């Protein structure tokens, strides 16, 4: 099993970030890093990848939180299903084909 590594968090002065913003944005996006911008040594703002921010904001929605809690509870209660069962639910039902009647040419 692969260990989950700690996220890379770096701090940088806002003035230095301003000069290197493009490179920092690329690094944050590609490496899934976090960046803390500081002013006079005081953390002011954090920067993260946009996809992760969207996930974070979605999790702030109370309905999403309830759905996740309900799903987790059902799984712990043994109501989960295997991957094969899940895929089978999405497969179109195959109907038995009836042999077609051949018409005679007269």
C-alpha cells in the first residue's frame, strides 16, 4: 500500500511571488503544492490548485456533506456493492433476439 505523502507547503513573501507568479502558478498546478504568501513575515493568503479549491468549496455545501455521511454510513453497514455489480447496473439489458421470419420470394 502506498503511503499518502504530506502536501508540500511553501511560504514566500508577496513581493517575491509577484515577480515569479507565472512560474509559481505552474508549480502549484503541476505538483499540487500549496503556497502561503507572507507580508512582513505574517501569513496573509494561501494558494492552491483550482481543481482542489473547487472540491473544497463543494465540500462546504451542507447537502454534499450529508450525502457523503449517508454514503459512508451505508457502506459501513454493508450496503456497498462490488465494481462488477456497479458496472452491471449501467449496462443496457440484453434482450433475447427472436429469429426473424424469412419471407419467400414468389
